[in-house]
């Protein structure tokens, strides 16, 4: 409209940032957030204190023994094999379900994410009870792969849906065949997503206790447990724990880096048109068999085995009173764990969503410490702490609930933060301008608006608390069992028919909140 | 009727960035609606957030009536300022009904008084009977009017409107704008409207403050800002402008490529420099097409853009480097490539 001598808009004008500048965190939020953050990093700090108690030399001797090296080698080896297998399964299934003319592609896409709901020790129970000779490395690798490959599948499938098919079409038009196009154009774009998923799988393997302990394969977590049970000297267990935590922290750092790069790869693509599905032709039968085999092994097989053991059970193995008691106890501790975790997560989640700057960032990072802490290390740290400083709490419920809170704070904080972010900050400004102080704004506006998301986070925390094994084993009050610990004990003594009802109850009880969560999301 | 007085307001987000507000001064008389107009990034949103108390200023003061809101060592929290805000997109509380949204700020009153006041407010914005609805059941324009009712309900001394009509489609915008303006008039509140839309500022406000680089570049009535802009940049920002090199001739006229043009004398600009040279500002609607034979000023039509209510014609004027735009109402009689004459109506502003 403006030509010639007409004057245009100011060339110096720059886009205004709609992000809110770092505001002061009001104390009604800041104080509880600091308390929760300190609580979250306390186990890590105390573990280090305890490991170095007898001097760094002593701790160094423990972590450099032949046994420690053996444990480390086994953990790393197991992780390498499981990650490789997950990459093959995850990438192939992601490509088949998103980019090809695979029949029932959407159904397969849902089916292959279901293993996420299977705890590793349930998978181990299924394989071990069907084929006891699998115990050891093979069984561990098999069960862990079949429960953790969705960690690769999900991000890779998302990346495939996002990448612009025009790039692949360009490659084809430049003379590359479909296979070379996949390896030279598609795969490089998937690398950040696949790498992120692989790191999550490795983290899962390093932290896993259930599958390796049932499969009697001595990795770091099982070694720590044995060392704690076998000796009155707690320093070896603490020192080994510190090494394990160092490994997992390194993995989390690596994961954060791959995520940063993944974002970079995505910039500027905009909304890509969906790709035309590739015809499978003569590969159709092979592709369907592959999807069918993975689903059968990861989903159908554990359920069938469970059904078999339930069916062959008899009055000697089937104890309804004990099952009811265990289920009630499980629901109780999981509810307490979810309640405490959500309460601690709320202030941190709000601060993380609404404030920027170093303090807010630090609080959020502290809350995510649990993400890098294997359950067994948190449990040990709390045991050590309680024995020395809070003996009345040792093997009492509060300690167990506290461990749940440390372990699953990341889940609840992420949910709270996302829920608060969805409510526009303008609403809080309006409430302030209408005469409400910060505390009342939190109570009357922020929390009611974020409530559905926070409740979803609480439900998710409830499920993961219910399934938690290593910390529950170490910290449960004497005489109390959860479904997970009973399942673990019975499987450990090869009483598979006795273990089955606990596995079934666990899956059923965990399915209810998961189902409600699914409905909430849609 | 409460006056808003802002003096020397300064704010920067860290040393590497230039200050967002750089000693901004602005006075809005009680009961007036002032538009703060500026391009993105000029600091207008920061200004609004400081007035409301969401941000701390580095220096300067904000006074509403006799109360100092922000000043040296003073920072009233937003909840104690009695300043209402109408944010972009309304931002109604989605978990509360319309009536409870409007009554949100009515604290310390009994139930019946609150209800009566909320109903009064709904009536004021023309939405009587909508109290029981939920915000998502309202159209965008209705939400915006409810947001205004909510801001006005506690009888604030000052109301701030942050680009409140941005989210509305253009057909609705004019109507909602008129409703909001009428409701503000009735309430008697002083109001500040932040916008980057010059049409909105000119048509809605009593007073337009053009902000540039964190300062008020000009603050005047819409007519004055449009007709007598303080500098060529403002001229171009508040509307289409035709700028011509000119030489002042004395006697309130200037010589340009379009002939001798009478100069406006009632401005602060340097019309006294009788023999100076400078730039004169004309608006495209001050130029008129004439028959090319008249022998005076002529040129060649290069482009014609038809908008319906009027048309913009670009003419390469003989002896002028850059072509000029002129706006003509009614049917367009010329085509690109044709010769035409040009005549100037009204007065121009000379900037040295």
C-alpha cells in the first residue's frame, strides 16, 4: 500500500517477547517448593556422604574390586544388547505403522505401546515360569527388551509423522531407490528421536531390579541389594550405589542433549503433509508376521501365561484373604505415595510454569533428580538415614511413602507444570488486578484450572507407586506386602501358581487409573 | 474522575538489551480514553504491565489521582491498586460462570449487593441475562464485553485494555469497539488502550500517545496526531503519507513539486523558519486528479488499486524522483499509463 515517498513501518521494530520476565517467586509458593526440592535431592546427597564416610580410599577400593568391575560389565553389556534390540524393534515397527500400507496400522500402533504397562518383573515372571532355563542373561535381555522397546518406538513414530515426505520424494527423484532413500534420508532424520529413546531404554535397564533379580542375573542393582543384605558394613552398598547413580546421571544428561538436538532438527518444517503410504508388496506377509510376533511376545504371551497359572492354581496356592489384604495394603501405600508426591510437586510445578530465572530452574532440576535415581539407591539412602537419624521411622510407612515421593516427583511435577502452562497467565494477572493476593490467586484461579491435569498426574503417580518394587522391598514395614513384593517373593521360590493372582490383581488395579487417564486425555 | 500521571518511567531487561522504556512521560486526564499506539516492541505492553503493577519499574513514577502506585521506593502490589485490566482475548476464568466472573473483584460486599452490581455491569455491556452461562458458551465479542464488565465492576480508578480487539474478526471489531467505548464513557473511568492498530487508536480514543523506542513521541487528539504529526515517522505510522521536499516561501506557504502549498500555522513545528527547506507532509486524500491539459502539475499514472469505498492511484509526477499516492473516492477515471493533472487541497505540515 505504501510506495514511493510514503513512509513504512519502523525498521527497528522487533518482535515483542510474550514470555514473562523473571518475576519474584512469592513466598507462599517459594517456601514449599524449596522444601520439596531439598527433600528430592536429600537421598542423593546422603548417599554420597555415606559412601565417603570411611574416607575416599575405602570407597575407591570397593568400587575398583573385581566384583564391582564384573557387575559394571554385566550392566553395561545387558544395556547394550537391550538397546540394540529395542532399536531394531522400535524403528522397524514405527516405520511399518506410520509409513507403509500395513493393514490395521492404527491397531498395531496401539498394541505395540501396551508393553509400557507391563512391569519388568511381570514379564520376567511370564518367561521364567514358561521356560526356567532362560534364567540369566538371555531371560533378562528378553524381558527387558519386550517391556522397553516402546521407549524407542514412540519418539521414532512421532518423528516419522513429523518429517516432511517431500524430502524423501526429492531423494527418489534424484535417483535413489527406496532402500537407499530410507538409509540416506529418512534414517538420519530419525537419529535424534531414536537416540533419545535408546538413552531412556539404557536408563531403564540400569535402574531395573525386578527382571534381573528374578532372572538371577547379577547386575549393579542386584549386586547392591545382595551387598546390602549380606553385610553389616553399609559402605560397600553405598559406594556401589554412587557408581550406579553416576552412570544414570550421565545417561540423563545425554538424554537432555539428544532432546536439545531433536528440537533443532525440527525447526522450520511447519506442518508437513502426511506421507503417501509405501506399498508393501511381497513384504506384506513378512511385515504382518513381524508385528504379530512382537505383539504376541510382548503382550499376548505374558497375559496367556498368567491365565494359565491362574487356571492351574488350587486352594493351596490361592489365598483370597491374603490377596485381599495385600491388595488393600498396596492401594493404601500407593494412595499415600501419590498424595505426598502430588502435594510436593504442586508448588514446584507452579513455579516451573510461571517463573523463570535461576532459582525456578534450580528448583525444577532438583525435582527431576528422582528421574536419575534407581529405586534401589533411593531406598538404601533412606534406610541409612533412618537407621542413624530417625530410627523410629525405620521400616515404617512414612519412609516408604517418602521414597515414592523422591522417585516419582518428576512424574507429578511434569504433569503439574503442563497443567499450569495450559491456563493462560493472563488469568492470574486479572485476578491480581481485581484485588486478590498471590495466595488467593493460587487457590481460586491457578489450582482450580490446573486441577484436571494435576489429578491426571496423581493417578499416574498412583499407578507407578503401585508397581514399584525395589524401594518397597527394602522399606516396607515388617510383615507388610504389596502385590509387587508378593509376586517377586513367590516367583523367586518358583511358586508360579501362587504368584499369578498377585500379578493379575496388579495388572487389573493398575489398569483402572490408566483407563481413566486415557479417557481424560481424549 | 481520576488522572493518570506517568513520569520518567524506565525499564530494561538486562544490560545487553536497550531499555524497553526510556524515561516515558504520559498524562491522561480523568475520564479520558487514551490510546497508546506503537509498533511491536516499542514498549507498550511493558508500560501497561508496570501501570498494573505486574512489573517493577527501574525508575520513574506512576500516579493515579493522588495515589502513588510506583515511585522511588514505592511499589503497590497489583491487588491494592484498584486498576482494572482487560487482557487480550478476554481471559475470562473458564471455571466460573459469567456472573461469577463479573463478581470476582467484588470482595467485602454482601451477596445481594454483589449480585446487583454484577447485573448492573451486565446491563452496562448489553448482556443482561447471560449471567448463568459459562465463558465458552459466549462469542468472542461477548467474552470481550464480559471482560470489560469484570474489570469495571469494582469501580476501578483506571482501566487498562491490552489490544482487546485483536482476537476478534474485523466484521465484529467495530461493533465491540463502539460498545466498549460507550460502556467506558458511562462508567466514567479513566482508560488506557494499548494497540498497534492506528485505525483503532484514531477511531476509539480521546487521546492518542504514539510510543517509539520507549518514549512518547507525540500525545494529542486523534485529529491533531493525524493532521499535525510531530515528525515524518509518526506521519507514516498513523496513516498513509505523502512526503515532498519543500522550500518555505514565507507568508505561510511552501514551494513543492506539486506547486505552492499553504502551510498549517497552528503547530509547534518550525513554520517560523520562513526561508528554510524541509519536507512537507500531505495525506493521499488531500491530492486530487485533474484534467492533464490544465498545464499546472502533471504526471503519469503508474498503478491503480481499487478498495471499494475508495481507490489509491500512484502517479509519477514530472520533476519528482519518487511517485506519490493519492486517494480518490467514487469511480476511477484513469488507467495506468495515462497522463493526469494533480491538485492539492487543504494545508500541509512542514518539517525541517
